[in-house]
C-alpha cells in the first residue's frame, strides 16, 4: 500500500509544510502498476510544478518507494499562497485516486502544533 502523509502547520493554520510518500501499491506487477504510476506522477509532478511555477525550491529526498518533500519556512505571502494552491491540488488528485483504489493508497494528515 502507498501511504501519503500531509504535514500541516496546525489545526488552525492548515498550511502544508511537507509531504511524504512511501510504499508500493502492488495493484499490478512493476511496470504495469497504474496506481503507483499515477501517484508517482502526481507527487513528483507537484514538486516540479512548485519550482517551475513559483520559483520555490523544496527540499526533497527520493528513493525507490519513498519521496520526502519539505517546503522552505521563509516564503513570502504571495509565494506561500501559490505553493499552497498547487499542494492542495495534489491532495485533490490523490483523493480522486483513493476513491476507487482505497485498498492501494491511504492519505494521512499530521499537524506540527509547535508552529
């Protein structure tokens, strides 16, 4: 199963600060796994979109079956709003996959209450 964790600033301030993707869907054999391919395209494409469209460079670590994305903390309000829109769009796309493939993808949210 693929586990996507969305890390938000707090319950009050829902800004996304990071996200992690780990695991494999095992919907089909490697190379034919459409769920894995879709999740990879969305989550990696989001990192690329953030950089291409806003100029914001996120910290990333990627290995087979693992993606960790951390946003810079010192974003200007306009850049932050643009980045948040792209990230929220990613969540909508992942939730759309989860509607039909819930046994292969789980989306979790955590809160960094410390600010």
